[in-house]
C-alpha cells in the first residue's frame, strides 16, 4: 500500500516526519521538496519532540493516561 506523509527537511537534508509511521521492514520512499516553508507550529512541535519524548515515554505517563485507552 502506498502512503503519503508530510515531513520537514532541514538544510542538511535530514527528514523528519510530522506524524508517526508504523511499517515493517525496509521500503523505498520518494521525497518531494515543496516551495513553501513549513508552518511555524509544526516546526516548533518537531523541534520540541525529542526533549518532550523523555517525559512522554515514562511508565508513569502511561499509567496516568491509561484510563483514556
């Protein structure tokens, strides 16, 4: 199945997806560079993602939000 995902590419060519991707194994991908820059909110969210992930991925967080699953 072909999927289309939004991503942000920085000046060094690093690609960051704006949403999670769940696939198994290796896949080929095509990257299309658009002319307009990313929305500021999306860019800020991506920049803070790694620092917030340390808190999000703790067992205490899973327990605190388990009632919503």
